[in-house]
């Protein structure tokens, strides 16, 4: 299933995309595409619905973040060996974890707004993993059973805020609008192997990132095992799992960061396409 949230920001309703690409309303079946409705039991109920009897949603409404009421938005850094190489970083011994403020999360096609003074705003296509059931001390072998589904994420990053301001990476990752998530949540039964998904990111029609989740240093299952051994993962938590090479920061001899008016197109095989216009904060 492809689960979505549609409507004005802060007023999104749950829906799904049927086999014909038609948006159907789910608001009479579930309260939201959020942790309370992402259990295996809830997803089984949704799969059993007669989709043709669900109300069609007319027009082309805005798509919001594909997960609502996110508890934790966790990010894994330097998780592709070739990306680590382009930034001059060593291969990590354990998954590097930082957090993105949930206030940064926006819909997949909403505008990305560069904060005041930003001159080094960058892009990162990433596979998003959405937790479907409470996970604590989960083994790698069983880890994927705790996943509700997968989505596309763009881990937009202000590199000066990230590395030059005293503190952790979170400062450069949590600016408003720096978390486009969606367009839809694809349930895990439709993703045969999360470690073999092609992914790309274009800026103004030029291919900047072209990778595959097969080159991750730590797999989705290994990440869930590691994190759940440190703290409890809850339904509706989101983990974005690192980016392949091709970010502006890695350009030689001089990076070319995002500027006002640029357009990013972000996609992962089977998970849909995002598109964001870059604007400047007032």
C-alpha cells in the first residue's frame, strides 16, 4: 500500500493511492497515518478494504509528510562508504546518530526555505524507515518485522551551521523546512529488499546523486538493532539512513550549494518522487 496524508499543512487527512494512481480518502477508517495506526493489525485491516468503495479525492491536493505526529526523527550520518570518502571522513565503527527537529518536517513538494545568512545549504537523498511497533533490544534477524514501511526523505543541511557553530550536527539539520518526507509511505510488504533500491537527486534537472542502498555501511536491520539497544523505538518514529555521494559539500575544487530559485527532484525506486523549490527566509 501507498499511504499518504493530504490537505493544508497541519490539517492533513489520511489517504491511500490505489492501483490506478487515484487518491482515496481513509479518514473514516483511521485517524491519521501515524504511530497509532501503523501496527501490523492496522495495516492488515487497511489491506482488506475494498479500495474501490473508498471516496475519491478530487483535484490535486497538497501532499503532507507521509507520517503524522512523528515522535523521533533520527538520522544516520556517513552511512555510505563513497559519501564518507567524498567528505574526507573515516568509515564509522558504529552508526552515527543525530536528530532532526520534527518542526523541520514538511511535505514532499513544499518549498525548502534557506534560513537567514545561509550560503551553504545542501541536499541529501535518503531512505526513510518508519517504525510500526515498539522496538527494544531487537535483533538484526528480526529487525525488519518492526518496520511499517519506507519513504523518500531529503536531509537538507546547512553546512556552516552543521560544522562551524559550536555543538552537534543537529543545528545544521533542523532548520525549518529541512525535512521533506514522502510522497507516500510504502508498506514493507511491497519493498522486497530495502538494501537494493536505486536512488537519485537532481538539481535544476542535473543529476547530482545517483546511488543505491546496497552500498550502505550499516543496513536498515543493523541500524534498528543498534538504536533499539540504546533506547526504545516507538510506532511512528522515523529513521533516515544516510546518503550516497554527490552532495555539494563533496564537490571539487569548489562546492556549489543551493541558491534561491533552484529546484530539487528526489526519488527512490518504488517509493515515489519529491520536488522542492528553494526560497529565502524573510
